C-alpha cells in the first residue's frame, strides 16, 4: 500500500467556534495533500503538508488556458464520533474521466485515496459535528508548465484541500428558486460539459449573476443545440417527479455524471420508484406543472445534497412546484441519503468507507 509522509503544522489555526455558521467553502483546515507529476516520471512526492499558498510562475499554463479539473466530496462525522467518506473511489475515477478529456494524466485511485485518508487523519479534529455539517473535500489538478504555447503541459500538481462546511444554499434544506437560462449555453455534445473543469463553472458565472439579480438562486441550463432540453444546474443534476416516474436527463456528454445523481437513481430503484433517464424539454415540465402532473422537482450534488426546487422561471412564465414546499419524495431521498452518509442508516450499497477501519 501507499505510505504517505505527513508533516504536521507547528502553527495550528483556531477552529470555528460556532459550527452553525460555517457557510460553504470559506474556512480551510491545517493541512493539504500534494503530489506532483512530470512526463516520463509519473506522479511523485506524494505528501501531506501544512496548508499554505503555492508560489507559482505567472506564465503557468493553468492561468492562461485553464487546464484544470476538480472534484467535490465530503467526510461525515457519525454520532459515535467516527468519520466516514461516501463513494470516494467513484470521485477519483470520475476525475480520471475528466483528466482524459482535458489531456491531463490519470491519477492512481488507490494512491489518491491513501493521500486523502492521511489528510483526513491529520485534520480529523476539523470534521464538524453540528447537524447538516461535514468536511467538504476538494481534490484538484492543475497544469504547471511555464509557457504560453497551447499544448498539454508536461508537469502537473494534484492537491486536496478541505473545508468544514454547512449547507451549500444559505437557507439550508429549503426550496430554491431556479431561473431557466433562455439564451446562454453551458456545454454542447463533444465539448467538456461532462468534466469537472473550472471553465464550465466560469462560463456559468454571468448567467448566475443575472439569475440572482432576478431573485433566483441558480441557473438551469438547456441544451446547447436546440435550446429546449433540460440539462443541469451547474452545481446539481436535476430530477422531476411526474405522476408515473422520476425523470432525470441522460448522460449524453454535456452534463456531469453526478455521484449523488447516480446514488439517487439507485436509491429510487431500491425503493420501488420508477426512474426514467430521458431527455425532457422545459416545455414538457411547464405543461406538466400547469396540468397538475408535476409533483416535485429537486437537484442533487455533493455540495447541494438534495435540494428541493420550489419555483422555476422560464422566459415570461413561472411555476410553483409542490406548493413551494419540500415534496415528500424529495424529503425521503434527503433523509435516506444523509442517513447513509452519516452512518445512521444501513448502507446496502457498500457506498460508505469508514476512515477509522
Ligand atoms: C460539488 O457539489 O461538490 C460541486 O463541485 C459543485 C460546486 C461547484 C459547489
């Protein structure tokens, strides 16, 4: 197995006093995991070191051409004080799919996991225990060649940082308002929409700003070709509960294959709820809502967990879903998923990895 050298900080930071006010991704722990890559040599020097800024040349390719990918995962504190991760190998495997598309080197999933476990052990006291909180984990890979030619870099850095966090949306588990972007597009088939690369998120910032100014929390993207099929909300995959089935857009290359999305599909099938992965137009959703056939809508993601959607706006139209309340199936998915993640419910899927085992 992988031995990861650990250098502990001699200057630990003060931990947050009030865990109910953590917010999302604002505070960082005492340590980070790093390993470096060079073409011909592979990944080397895997280590846990004190959290600190990087010193980087301004000509580094990542600053110019954004050859960058990341992941989002969480470490949960159980009631007995122990810690556990949720499907971590699936996140690292997805990172390798992003890496391939972005011309970046693959990581060894077991080495990355060994690094993460060493980091979590060094920062174990940072994993919060207040209800709804967890340690958000951000594995990231950046290109580090110093040059301005548009080519794959020959050197990379992979690092993992951690942030004790509360709910992604400031209101916690409460219905959010979503604005269907009528014009701008996020991704097209053949592009990088299925990867977790920073550029996908950068491209969403303007639309997010417009949506916020109109009073909505997030943007729902439509397909980049016909501008009518539901794709995703940058930070979450979407689910719609119609009378006969739970429907979510299929993975056709332009949306992220969410680990939480996959977990919800498996949970739904386990509960006997029919799931249909199919293309669905925004017009279908609005029509169903107007006919009383749309029962619930929610988003899924590591950060967002399961987030009920209470309002959906598209052009001049707006619908209210589940009377603006949390739908019963949405609540059930939230309770079951978080129950498994926090070790309060049995995990029949083998998703949980206990850090202390
Ligand atoms: C996650 O859910 O972990 C994500 O990466 C979404 C993020 C942009 C907050």
